[in-house]
C-alpha cells in the first residue's frame, strides 16, 4: 500500500527588537552572562505587570503582510498555563482567541513544481528561559525569558521534507530581508507535526510532534525517519502509534518519545487581564505597510525584469547579505544588472581565488559603486576596474585614491598613446616585418605590448586604431 506524508509546522521566530516584549530588558543576545539581562517583571516577581512593546506588534503585522495574511484590527493576549522550571510565572503570555494575523498563504517552488501552503495564523508570545544541563545539576538562565516571538502556524499542507525545507528557507530569507528577525541559531525554531495515511484517504493519521528543531538538515532527516517509522507501524505493526511529542537525536538520526501530546484543554487558557486589547487603526496599519520592504518574490521579479538570469537570482535569494549589498549598490546610482555582474562574477572570483566565500566579502557598497561609476564614465576600462576591485576586496583601499596613486586612470591623450606605440614599434622590428608579410598575429603581439606599456589604462579601441595607422 502507498502512504502519504502529511505535515504541519509551528515556527517560532524571535523578533529583532531592542527590548523584550513586556519589559525594558534587552532582547536576545544582550546578556553576556547567565541571568544578567533579567528584571523583576521578566523573572516573574509577584506584583510586576507587563507593558506591551509596540515594535513587536509592528513586526508581527509586517510578517503577516509578507505572508498574505488578514491583519486582525482587534487582538488580545491569553495565559497558557503549565509548570516548567524555565517559565518563572508558571504561565506563558501568548495569543489564542484573537491572534494578530490569520488566513495567509505562501507559494513554494520545489522539484515537484509550485504549490501554495496555507497559513492558519500568526500570533505573538513571549519566549521561555533556557535550561542548561551540566554534571549532576541543571541550571536555569532567564536571559531569554520574555524575548518576543511570533509563531507561524500552517495548515497540514506539506507532503514532503523538501517542501518543508523550501518553506523554512523562504521564511528565513523573508524575515532577514525585512528586518523582522536575524534568524541566527536558536532564533528560528520549528515544531514539526507529522502523520501518515493511506494514499487517497481523507482522514488524518496519528500525529507526532517533533519539538524545537532549528537545523534545516536535522528537520529533513527527522521527517524522513518519522515517515518510515509510521509506515512500518501501519504496514508491519512494529509498534502502536500514539499522539505524542518526540525529540530528534542528531547522532543516531532517530526520534524518541518525550511525553504524550498535550491538547488545548491541558493548558487551561484564559484571557490575560493585565494586558489591554490592541486596536490597529487604519493610520497605524498604513504606516506599517509603507515601511514593509519588498518580499522575496517581489525582489526576484525585479531582478528578472532587469535581465538577471534565474541562476543568479537563485544565488541572490539564497544569500540575503549579497542581495542587500546589491540593493545598496544600486541605490547609489548603479545599473542593477551591471552591479549584479560585478558582485556575482568579479567579487566572487576574487574571493574564490583566496578560498573564501561571500560570507567573507567586507567591501562597502560605496566603494563598489565608485569603481562601477569610473568605468561607466570612461575614466577607467573594465580591466582596470577589476584590478582596483581586487585591491579593495583584499586591502579595503579607497578606489578613487588607489586609481590616482597608481596612475590607472584612462589615458585618452592621443599623443601619449602614440609615443608609447612608437616606442613599441622601435623595439619590435621583426614583428613589423612579420605583419607586412601577412602574419596578422604580429599585430596582436604589438597591441599587447602597447597595452602592457600603458598598464591597461588606455582605451583598447583607440590603441588599435592608432597602431593600425602607424603600421599602414
């Protein structure tokens, strides 16, 4: 019998804010030592009340707009009750009854074609602390407590591990480019809900949830393992499937049971009376829309219209830093397609020669723009521009100053070029004789000698024309 894999995702994304969601402590990564970024509010001291961070709402709305969601103008917070050592209040402030975004959709492109994944909702919530296990003891670090999160909940629309990874990759690219999240290690975590059913069946199978996964490679491996475990249980009765929460062990490549899967009733949700409802009016929503950057799909279409190839677009979309570098260079007055060629061909070649990658590219967009403009204005030719680029990438020199100091600016003075040609002809009598005897390659040798003498700074077309006249 053939079986179909059914997957839904709950993706937690840490928001890029300067402070936590309900207090003024710094966001994730602020604390350098355990528990040094904690206040009475986020550590759950009695009598302390939460104060909403406005920026969290704006970033959540922006994420909803990127994922084509409906933005709910009336949104509230609820308390999710459970006890765990890293949750100081014994409840998490989250959203259940009135989440901020609902009914979205994101389009995916995989080897199987293009299909849409429905977004059930996006809601805001606070993060929990972190347990650190060492020796005979376990310790609690509350630095992460109350760091703002959004949780993106999909419908069970995924049918393969490839689709899941494509979705998470696109989400990551969207949120980094939009300034919503840095999506660094631990700042984007995913709960994968998996079930398997006979192909063609409309009913869902028994669901397993794999918790807190951040590595795309591990997610891919976990899904493939869990699919086979479910199929073996259904086909060969190797075990009884139960609804449960599991963890993935990267060393063995297997999942292991943690606990029975909780239901909504287990958390005893109720409205948080300490936080007033949030009303998003037309003016505020329009401000957020105006600040929203282009989505990944919109940016790819811009590149496509500029004549950039699909392979190059894929490279740009997979590396946000390079895409941002390109956009910043273009914003300085450079042609989009031309600037892309400088980055993806010339910069990449220089880095590759030194065994480096785009992650090592530290050139400022202003410096690349200066080189491109010098070429466009005819001050230098493309070859000289690349020489200057090598110096900029390797030594971070000022391109304009480097050009002047090394005499690399375009020598358009005809008399200077003619003097060099005369010098080259005087030193290469045999080449002149060969040319007169019909050996056309001799002219190329003379041309190369002139270019070398001028250090590649003169217009090649002008050199060729003047050389032809001299030889004639």
